[in-house]
């Protein structure tokens, strides 16, 4: 079993920053298999950021240049630094893990950006 716990969400104004954290526990084989998704009201869940085993990153077009994914293997924690936030970034942000097996999701953390 894998447990994922997100933190760091909140209410901010447009242009401000937040850093989300996702702490993993349990049978994590590789934190490079952890990534970030988000789901806005009435929309499908979408991949926001991922970082592969060798450091290659992948971002949704809408967040490129503003968001940065990083990880700390010793802490089994993945971060999402979000700068220059926009109202359209408002969503529940989820940590996700899949290492060629079942999908695991955190409980989500709400990010609300006011204009």
C-alpha cells in the first residue's frame, strides 16, 4: 500500500506563489513515479507536472514557466512550486503515484486564486 499526503494549498491573490508538498509512505519503489494532477470544478482531472527518473520534466502547457516540480528522495516527498498564480489555476491539486501497478492518489489540496 501507498499513502500520499498533500499539503500547502490555500487562498492567494493572482500573481502570488504557493508550494505544495506530497509526502509518500508505504511501498514506494521510486518517487520518480510521483506526479501532480489538478481538477477544476466542472473539468476533467489533468496532469500538471511530472519528473522522470533521469530528471526529465513534463508540464502542462498552461503552467510552463510558472510551475516547477522537484523531489527529495530521502524524505520521499515531491514538491510543486507555483509562481505567478492565475485565477484559472484554481483547482484541487492531487498527488499521484503509479509504478507500473495500481494508481494511488492523495486526498487533494485546494488552491484558490482570486483576481
